[in-house]
């Protein structure tokens, strides 16, 4: 006969059960009932939706006029919760804390659990977890997934997903199990216990609530997303302002940082200008003025950070291009800055080849290095240290070009000699355009008539430019004005000779008018100077000098411009020097042809070590036949040949020829790119910034 419990016993058991149930968290702990939008407040950045709704309505950024919110990267389960940046949990349950916050639960449930499917490791007993445990097999043969079972890679344990999040009892599956023997029995016992079932119900309820946006007011959720879009748009515009000012080398800051000030600098000035026409920046400006936000992204630190990020991205992209090309050449040049520190400019030249685009020769600027040791060893060590940071293989360097300083081009202790010791394939190419300039300079100094000729040009310019009335007399007679002479670039002296070459008659007329003007002013010295110039210009030697020097400088200037181009290759350099040499030889007025022959000899390239000479010879023979049969080709330079190979997709047929042509095109012919970078250095580092480092 079954024993019936007494009433007192039943009451005690009921009280104990109720006490146990009360320990479990209520569903309302995870789900908040829907409330009117007017009573909802998210205390974050004090953003008033009246501004967002009225001023960004055209962008769809409309919210309730009484609601407040801010940017969030996670789901908020309570309407009055403050956004916590620590709501994200790892996918591995071993990393989860014992007490998981509501926001963390929402975030994990929203992401869902990930089933690990690997070759599971064996324990000391030669046992291991199996993927078959992920499913539960019923007596009738049906298979049901254990969606709650999750495996930890870090601890080699299995956990109950819902009990780990919602459980409060010390369940083995909440702490993790790695005793694989008898695991099926333990799984069955766990999935049928009441504690697990309640946690599972909590999980399912929360998951449905998240899917239906029941854990947060729908309007608030949309508002948070709009705020994300807003701040992302703000950053895009601020980044564009940074790019605009950086590309034009304009100063960012002024004497103060106040919004609305006329001396707050270009960055804030452009921001205020765009805010007049752009809804996003206008909204940010109004928030700042109304003190609705502490976040601005307009501070000096933010500007510096954006500049650093852009510089790193550009450097990374250029390095990627150089490494993809494999071979590169280094171009270095030095100059003192306004603070009397020696700055070394680094240029890397490379060639990229693609069938779709063709051949691209690029010389990329990588920045300045402040060097204290200006000897050949010191300069090379500075570059090698930087190349090590960039992870560049110095053995892939195939060319080097520097200025004509002894510390650079020295054959024993210069940079080029020391680099050749490390890498004999790094061919040294002299500074072609500077060497060409020296040819003309030395040639002119060796001729008395040349010295006199350019001396007269200087006196002519000084005479007219010494006063505005004299300059007006010249301008009224000649379409182009006389130019001052350059002391460094002799090829640019063509600008001084050109007015005399084509407007000699008009210049003489201007001198006659100036002489009459001097007599009227009773300026005897000027009248005497003008008369001397008129008589000297009309002499046969001077007229002959005009013709000769204009033709010579025209040819030299043309060659110099070509040699300064970053896409000029060695074959074009040799051809141009040869043509210029022939032209100068015909005049027989100077010994410049000797200097040009020395340059050609100095550019001689020894046998390459990156290719097989026998294979290259065979490839050249086959390639000549292919080119001759193609009547539509007109190949004249190494660039044309390499471009033809890639356009016809023949690089696999002629690999050695491709390598040889790439190395020829990679070799630098000038340091003009490095010199051009110095013009920017003088603009960037003015005397106002003389105490700053180049990296700043």
C-alpha cells in the first residue's frame, strides 16, 4: 500500500521547490516590456534627436523627438542601459566569465554558437570528443541536433551553451566536461534535467525576442544605426579634408583652434566652409556649437593620427608594388633643411608588368631620413636600416643613382662602392642630367667669347629690370621679356637667349628708345651703357653666338628634360646622349663631346647574373623572327619590346628576355625625383617648423 504524505510534508516540499524556483532569473530579467518612446532614455552622449530629426530628414535620419541615443556597436537589451564596449565575448565558451552580463548574453545569442568540426585531439586515455555527440539518436532511429552543445578548442571541453549563459547551479556542463568515457549517458542526463530545460527556454525566448527586436524599442535600434551612419559619414568627410590639404602641402593649423575664428587654420576653415553646404558636417557643427556632443574628430591629435594613417597606407602600397616587381633601384640625395639638419631623400624605382595594363615604370618617394653621419658608410647604413624595416631584400637591388658628391659616387668609400661590395648586381648609374649640365658649364667657361656673350645677357637684363619705366619700354616693344640666368641649370639659359634669337630687332629698338629716355633724364651713365650694348650686339661675333648658343642650348634642354623623366630607361639615355654628342661635335666650339664619350663608357653594363646567357641568346633569336613577321610592330626601345611581350602574353615563352628588359628599365638614369622632393621639403619644413622632426 502506497504511503500518503502528510499535509505538513507536502507544504515543506512545496516551500523548498518554490525557494529553488525563485533562485532562477525571471524572463523579465532578459526581456523588457515595450514602453512608450517618450519614456525611453539612453544616457550616452546627450544627443538630442530634435536636431537629428529636423536637420537630417533628407538622409532618412529621423527619430522620435523625445528620444536620446548614441553610436553603439552591439545590441542593448535594456532601454536605459549605458553602452558598454566590453559586451563582446569570444566564440570559445572557455573564455566566458562566470557572471555574464545581460548585454553580453544578448550579443552572444545574437551571434549564435559555432559548431567545431575538426579532428579532435585525444586525451591521456586515448579518448576524444566525436562529432556524433552533436546529435541525439532516438529509439525510433530519428536524429535530433543538440544545438546547445558547444566544444571549446582552448580547453578541449564541451559546454552547455544555454546553461553557461543562464544557469546559476554548478552543473558539470556549465564548467565544462572533458571526460569522454560515458559521455553519452552524461549528455542524456543533462538534457533531460529541469535546470537545463529552464535555461534552454530562456535561450529560445531571448533569441526570438532579438529576432523580433523585442529586447529594445524598434525606434531606438534604428536610431542607433542612424548614429553609426552619421559618424561614419563625418569621418569620411574629415578624411577627405585631410587628403585635400596634404596633397596641396597646405598647413593644417592656425594660431588657435576655436570654431568660427578667422585664424583657426586651413583644416577647421575648410570644415566650416563645407558645413555650409553639407548636411552631415552642418549637423556636427551645430552639435558642437550647442554643446550636444563631446566627440568632434577635429582636434590636433586626430589630425596627426589621420595624417599618419594616410602616410602608412601610401608607404605600404608603394612597398607592395616594389616587392611585387621584385627588382628595384635606389635613388638617394641629400640636402640640409632650414634647421641645418641633413635630410636624405629616398626614392625606389621599379617596373610592374601586366598583360592588361602593360608596363608601368614608377619612381616612388618614401620619405626623408635625418642623417648625422654624412660619410658613405653612414649614409648607406641609414638606408640599410630603413630597408630592413621595410623587409626589402638588398640583393634584389639592380641599380643605384646619386648626386656627384664624393660620399655618394666615390669609387672606394662612397655609397655606390659599398653597396656594390654587398650586391655586385646593383649597377651604379651616374647622375646623367647633372653630368650633361657640367659638360655645357665647362665648355662655356673654356671660351672667352662664351663668357662675354652671357655677360652681355646679364647686363641687358639688369639694365631693363632696374626700374619699372625701363621694363615698360621693353614690354612695349617685345612680346616676351628677357630672363635672368640660372647659375645651376645651364640648359635653362635658353630662356635668356630666346628673346635675342627671335626678337633681336625689337630689342634693339627698345634700346634706342631707352637711350633717348636716358638723354631726356640726363642720365649719362645709362646712356653710355645702352650705347655700348647696341654696338656690341650688332657685331658679327655676338650675332653668331646667339645662333650657336640657342641651337646648342635647345638640344641640351630637350635632352635634359628627357633625362629628368622618371620613365626614362638606360637604352633611351644612351641613345639621347649619343645624339646630343653628335650634335655638339658638329659645332666644334667646345670639347663637350669628350665628356659625353666618358659618360657613355661609364654607363657600360657588364653581363647580367639573373639570367642564363645561352637561353637568352636562343630567346632573342626566336623573338627577332616573331617581331620581323609581325609587320604592324614598330619597336624602338626596351620599353616597347617589354610592352609588346606582355601585350601578346608571351612572357612565358621569353622569360629570360623579360627579366633582362625589366632590369634595364629598373635601372635609374637620374636623381631628379629625389631633387624634386627637396622642393617639397623647403615648403613643408619652413623656419616656423625648424624645431620639428621630419617625422612630425
